[in-house]
C-alpha cells in the first residue's frame, strides 16, 4: 500500500470513528437505561483507544 493510500484509509477510519462517536453521544444524551448508558460509555472508550492506536501507526 502506498503512503497516500494508507493516509486516505486512516482518514476514512478516523471519520468513521468520529461519526460513530457522535452517534453514540447523541444516544447517551437522548436518555437511556443505566445498562445501555454503561455500554455506550464502554463503546466511547473503545473508540478512543482505537484512535490512539491509529495515532501510533501514523507516527511510525
């Protein structure tokens, strides 16, 4: 994979993460049961961790 292709792919992944994060936050703000809220918090933490992995990949 060429560098430009890899950068584009990472941008697409980041955009997907951002879209998913925004949707998750909307669900949390709309109100939900405590167990759903807990799962959504875990989902957001996983998205944050995935973004950190992308940061590490890009820094290499």
